[in-house]
C-alpha cells in the first residue's frame, strides 16, 4: 500500500486501454550472478484485447481450473448492497450458515450485513486498542475459525497504538450471535513494525486448517533493512499458524513479499493467490498450487515482479516468479480478490477477480491450460477498491474505501 490502504498494482482500464499485462510461468527461477541491475453501478470496460503468453508447463490441480474465455462484462453490473460504512478494508463470511457478511472498518470495528442491511451495532469494537493514524494502519484483516459455528472463534490482524502488528483471537457471545466480547481477546502474535506502512494485514484459513498471515516488509521504501530476504524476521513473509495447538509458534511458510494486500485460497481447488504491491514499477500476482510445500521465495527486494530491483541474488538461489505483472504506467496499487465459485453466475466460474486501487479498474485472470494464463480488464468502477469478499454461496463483492459502499456482481 503506497498512499492507499492496499498498495498493490492491478490491471487498470484507463482510457479504455487494456493494461499491458505480462503473464509468466509459476515455476522456479534459478539465479546465477551477475544480474543486471463510485457510481451506484459500474460500467464494463471498452473492448480490449486479451493478452496471452504461452508458458512453460507447470503442475496442474486435480480439480481442473482451466477455462478458455471471459463472459461479456456488458451483461453485468456491480450493484450496491449497503452504503455508509467507514473505510471498509475486508469482507468475510463466517461459514456458519447464517448468510451474514462481516465488514472490517479500518478504525477498529467489524460490522454485520444481514438481509441486505447493516446492523446498527458493531459485531466487534476495539477502537480503544487499534492505531489507525497511518493510511496503512488499523484493523486490517479477519478470518473465522473453520469450526466457528461450534466454538465462536475468529481472528483479527490489527496495528496497535504503537503501530505494531497484533494477531489475536476473539470469541462471539454465546447469548447474541451478532456481538463479540472485546474482552475475550487472546493475543497469539505481536510483530514490531519499524515504519507505518507495509503492514500487510490479510488472514485466511487454508485447506490444511492452518491460519495464514500476510505481513509486509516493515515499510519505508525499498525494504531498507532487507527484511523480506531475512529468515530471522517475520516481516515480508507469509506465515502459517496452528491455532488449535496452545502456544504454537508461527512458521515462515513463504518469503520475499513486499506488501501482500489480499490473498485468498480458491474455495474449490485450494490454490493460493497472493497480490503483492510493488515499489517503483511493477505490480504482481503470485500463484501457489494446492499441495505445494512451504519454502517458496517470491524474490522481493532482489526482484520487483520479474525484474531485478536491488542487490545481487545469491548464486543458485531459487525464486518463484509471479504469474502476472503490470507496470506503473497502467496502475499503481493492486487489490487481490477471489476465484468466483458462486451458483448465480456460473459463467464466471474459475475467474480470479482483482482490482487496482488507484484506477478502480476490476480485472479478471484465468488459466487457459497448464501453460497459459490470460488476463483482461472487465469493469471501470471509478472508485477505490480496497478489498473483495465472498459470501457463503460463493458470490463476489467489493468495497469502495472512500464511500463505504459494498457492491455485488449481478446480472443486468
């Protein structure tokens, strides 16, 4: 997040032009030195070519994720659901059969949308312990325990009044499913943050039942302390935590991240998509096939996207390339989303949605086959897309940070 709550570069449709997206294989890259240094509804993007690049073969999922094309965006709208939320940065469902949506407000509250209305009282209010003075600080992420319907546990990622990251567990009230007890907090992890930006903030439970935690490189610019490539710090990493084992320590599951702003697991295949905000030139999307063991290194700050950034990579070091990147001439800050798995719009199955915070362009990405990824711009929203979300049935939403509006993809 650079000057926005989700500093990642995305595929914009500015001036109706499709961003020159570069699509690359999600395969290891071995380096041998030397290396050279909002309207109420939205409009579809004007017709634009889809960029296709044939890749080297990569592993395939047992549930085939492939498709050949995109639906016509002119047949669809992003329709308002609710308005008036305060700086929404995350949208989640509890997976408890209630049909509710939970919206994270950056200042420190979680609001409930039920039956298309925002409930007047917050589900959780921890503004007394959240520090949100910086644009990239605040209550940033939410995830519900896989057994939430039985235990009422949910997890949040926030920066405290000192600006440091806190990962904590709370519990819903046994007497009122629409309220959580602020005093039930159990802090699982605290991470010192040297600067106010690049806090990451995302949380998600993986298909393995572990809680995944996305942390940025600690901030400033250019990763001055080299945190993303330093195995002695959690900064610039994707962590994995067994929340069901008391006092368990998180493990570094992947490294080389700058500021992951929204990652998600495909709810059908378990594949992981990580949108990572770039520095000067390149935004990127990383892809991890379900079942891939931990230990991947995405290259920051030696690489920005596919391009050398700072320093000489160690000889023989293996890095994992992004599957997509685009330059800052076409956007400025990516907001990662979800693979659509709903039933109301089956024609969107297997499309990964993401956006650019600066341009408001909503784009889609698909795997045409094991060797080919395709991306195209879909909708010009004119708003600041800070996050996407999915409800329990797999329908997809996004939030406008500025207006506090939540919108849903619908058929015209």
